[in-house]
C-alpha cells in the first residue's frame, strides 16, 4: 500500500467478503516520519500485516502489533459460534444456546457445529448410528492405562490417550480426504467418552465397562462410569442434565483450547494430535480446570458464615473467586443461567448438597458487591457445573475430563473449518525481542555468579518428590 505522500490512495474495496463495510479505511500518521497511510478496514478489522509498510527507514522491519493474549486480535474467520460478551449472547451457527438446550440433543448440536446446518431426520439417524458404532476403543488403550500410576490425574491420561489415537488411525494424516475427516470426527466424538470413563475406572481400580450401543450418548457415558452389575439404568433427569451440559460446553469460539487446536492444526498434523493439544490446554485451572477449582473453593469456605471473610480475601487479592469472570462475557454467562436451572432438578434426583447453599449465597453476595460488579465479574459456566457433577457422584478430578467430551465436537468443527480456509497458514506469531545481542561466549572459568542455581532446583521440595 502506498503512502499518501506518494499517491492519493483510493479507498480500498474488498467486494469478496460478506458484510465488509465498503470503502472504509483507517488513516494513520506516523509521527516519527510524518508519513500518513491508508489502511483498509474490513469487518471492523485491519490486517496487522498492513502495518508492516510503516517504517522509519528502508531497512526497518516495519511495524507490528503487540497482543500477547490475543485480547484484541482475530486469529481466523469463523462461522461456527457467535458470542456477544457484553449482552451475554451465545449462538451456534446462528441458533441461540437457550433454544438448543431446550429442543436439541448434544449429538444433533455436534452435527450442527461440524456441518453448519441442523441435520435432516435421515442425516441425524445416520450420524447417531455412526457415532454409536465407533465408541469402542482399541484394546491396547487399556494397556496404556495400566501403565499409569493408580493416582494419575484422569485428564493427563485422557491427554495421552487422545494423542495416541493418531497411531491407531494413521490414515487420518490425509487431512484433505473428506472420508478421513468424517471418520476422524466420528471416532473422536465417539471414543473420547470411552477414554474418559476408562481413565475414571482406572483411578478407582475398577474393571472397565464397554460401551452399550442401546443407550443414548449421555446414558452410555454414565453407564461406562458407574455400571457395577449387569444392568445400569441412568436416572433420566441426570442423563438429560448431562446432555444439556454437553450442549453448553460444545463450542465457545476462539478460547484457549480451541486456539491450541487451531495453532497445532495449522501445521497440517492429523486431527487426533490437534485435539490432544486442546485437551492439554483445557487441563489448566484458568480454563477447563476451573469447575474443579470451584468445588475445592466451596469446600474450603465450608459454611455460609465464612463467605464475608472469603470475599474479603478475594478483594485483598489473596484468593480468586473461581467460577467468576470471563475474558469475553462481561455480563452473566448465558450458560451459567441455563445450568442453574438444572441444578435443582439434579439435586431432586440425588438429594440435597450443602455446597449449593454456599454457592448460592456466594453468588448473591458477590453480585451485591461493587468490587465484582465494577469489574464485570459474573458467574461463568463453571460456577454451577461442578455442583451437578458432584451431585452425580463424579469425583472432582473428572470434571475437566467431562468438559473435554463435548468440547471435542467444537474442536473438530473448528479444525475442519480451518482446513477449508483459503487463508490458512501455519501459526507463527512474532515477538518483541528483549534480550541481549552479539555477546561473546565466556569460558566457564571466567564466569562470575552464585554457586547455586536460582529458582526451584535450589529450594528444598515442600513434599518428597514422587517416584523416579
Ligand atoms: N476473582 C477475583 N478477581 C478477578 C477474577 C476472579 N475470578 N477474575 C478477574 N478478576 C479481576 C482481576 O484481578 C482484574 O482486576 P484489576 O483490574 O483490579 O487488576 C479484573 O478482574 C480483570 O481481570 P483479568 O484477569 O484482566 O480478566 P481476564 O479476561 O484476563 O481473565 C479469567 C479471565 C481468566 C477467566 C479470570 O476471570 C479468572 O481467572 N477467573 C477465575 C477462573 C475461572 O473461573 N475460569 C473459567 C473461565 S470459563 C472457561 O474457561 C470455561
């Protein structure tokens, strides 16, 4: 793009993109040089590559954007999930999440995310048949599980096993083959619940339960978790609540784990490996691990009388109010509103839980407190989901694993969209280099400094280290 001093730039028009505001440009003046630039605006966005023309000299690399957590940078174009964080709106392929939770099922939503349209009745029948008939995992996966310590975190096991699936389906590396993509989508959505349930059974020292093709997706998962004798019948209220939770967690546009899937997927790797990256990102306490952290927080609070002291410690920044706050929602997370309705139904089936009283009171007090409302901190999806899982008898360590089950369909949908995107390039951010340059190598005998390595290795571990 030419500078204004060279030519008077015509407004840029990109007619190829729907919704582009035609003729919109941004005028930028670089006060270092006095030069002005016209930068095209499309979809309310500028291309940061257009900043590169802004230079102080011919050998200057050119200007870049600095956005370490992508807080104001669109990394892709996507037509899957729409969020209006200020208004608390979430839609999949344009359909509000409230309608999907009310009228649809998780498997239908998974189809919608991946294929872009709700399925016709025969398409849905075929889709459910295909998912249901790929739920078995290779017997060798059981051997992997046996290699884990008895107290291995199930999310670590899931992460390893999802990555391992790529070795069972090596043809998945043909990522441009539609048939392979379809099979990978089916296998991932079908097998992740089996791998998740087996991780749980391993941690409990219980024999693994095989999938039951007669059951619905959520009933089958509950059966693989809890079946002890020949028959297992999930309470329909619990199966329904779990299905709704699956819908609510299916996709959430460019969150940390989806960004990980897209970043790894941009290298052209197979979808199992890309999805394993998503599982790894979801493992973190600021993302999928938050509902686990919420339960631990509620247990630590112990009684409603302790809530004021707890909130004081949050305000003093000694604690975080887990399950509150969101990068995108600066209003009540719409998913939290829907889940809240199901908590009571689940507790009707499973019996009272004193943690619910603590959660309800904590939410009320936080929303009455200017510290939280002025920062737009409202309950997010994880504030109540953990209570439902706990009421179902699911141990806390499994919460994030259960989050990964429905999110798999979102990851697959995003991976597929990415691989059909003409703008796809391998992800490779820039950096602002802040280190030293052109230093000479110092021989060991000429080096000064403390004897000990600073940081963790020099400190005594608080607990004895486990194992070798
Ligand atoms: N408790 C107390 N204070 C908080 C919290 C919280 N949960 N979340 C944010 N704040 C405060 C910050 O300290 C900051 O205050 P300041 O401006 O006075 O410094 C302000 O609110 C803005 O917070 P940021 O950290 O800038 O918000 P960001 O968008 O980076 O973080 C996040 C979002 C990570 C979700 C954060 O709110 C958080 O850690 N929440 C708790 C963990 C959680 O529930 N995660 C689940 C997210 S939903 C999901 O992944 C499915």
